[in-house]
C-alpha cells in the first residue's frame, strides 16, 4: 500500500495529531487534457502536483491501474496547461521489471518537454521505515526504470504510532532517507512531511521536523486546510515548518488537498468540496504570505485525479 492510500485511512484524525493527540495523521476529457483559462493559469501559485496512478492495463501487469490520464501525452498536456514545474509521479515496486519502464521513461520525457523541470519518483510504504534496505531497493529500481530528476518519499509511520514513539520514528526515517540517498547517488532525495512535525519537540532539542531536514534535499510541507488565513489555515499550519526549512536552506513547497472530505478527514481539510476558483484564490494568499522565505517553490496539489475532478465541475 502506498503512502497516499495509507494516509486516507487515518487522515481524519489530523487535527488531533497536531494538538497533542495520537500521531495519526475516469476524469472528463477537458480535465484530462487540462484545458483551463490561460489567465488563471498564468497567475497561479500552484507549481506542482502529486500524481498517484498509472495507465498500465491490469490484465497485462497486476500493478496496473488503467488510468488514461497518466498516459505520457495526457500528463504532459495537463502539466503544460497548468505551467507546473514539479510532478511527483508514483512508481511501483520493481519498476524496472515488466511494463513500467517504457511508460515511466516516456512520461518523464514528455513532462520535461512540457516544461516540468523536476519529475520525481514517488513512493511510500510504511514497512520501509522498519527496513531501510527496502527503500534503497525501490530507489535503485525506480532510477533504473526512468531518468528521474529526484526521488520523493511519502512514508508515514506516525499514523500507527503514539506521541511517545515519535523520536524512534524520526530515527527510522533518518536511516531510511540515508539508505535511499546512497542508492540514489547524485539524484536528490525529498519527502512529504506534515506541518505538525514542526510542533513536536525532540529529546535532544529542536523539533521532529528539524531532525529530518538534514537528511533531505527538499521537502513538501503537507498543510491540509481549505483556507489560507486563520489559526487553522494553511499559512499558520505551514509557516513554522517553512521557516525551519528556509533557515536550513532546504527548498520547500506547500501541499494542499483536493480529494473528497471522506478521504481528507473532513471538509475543512480539502478543496475537494469547494471550487477550482477557491483553490486558486487561497493558494495565491499562501504565496503572498510565504514566498519571501528562502527556498519557497510554490504550492503542490494532492492529487492529479481529484484536481481534475475539481476542475471539471
């Protein structure tokens, strides 16, 4: 199970996590091609997206999901229409075997041609935190399969951990990122990290977020809310983590959600029950508030399919 799917099981408790509780944390054609108002796109604060899925026929490969919007040309058209610079593209286990390598290679090439400067291999399995060699093995296969610019981890062991276990979880992730870094060679390692890690002190000083930053070359700060302002808004959630990343000169983006309230953990956590216009206007406020921080690289949308659904309304 990838990190995205695991998160959907537990994300309904995200606010309790942050405030000291347990540590749980086929689109219409127009949406597939990404045809949107060019003026809106030109001024958009959104610069990236998570893309969980693939177009491989499951009858050909059991890992296949048969999603046409993940065909290389469809991905490229959507990315170009939204002027995206970063795409986190999900990669299965043993990606260098079977039908996946050709698709991934073509997808990376098409996205680059569409103006995307960073196409990252995206993966996440909570078991990797307990056995870093698995993360290294996945990384090696992903980079053999296609010429990715980076590797992005969505591994969230805190969803089944208690507050007192967080220091041990942090240590596991540090080891996992380091093992993947060795396997990746010169290809940089990044990760998705929830905003509330910046509010969790470590026994030796600093926060859990601080402790993970030195092991990464970039970070996507997950701050799921459907509004920018206020104490429960994206800016207030993300700013401590963003400030910490800026101080360490680690490039960062701010992650927002467009999936259903059922998946996201409630209507306040997602734009999925709102509108594409609200997504644009609120993320513009996020850019205004945080763009002056060193390393700010925009807003990243979770995820391609739900974003397309929002745009098609």
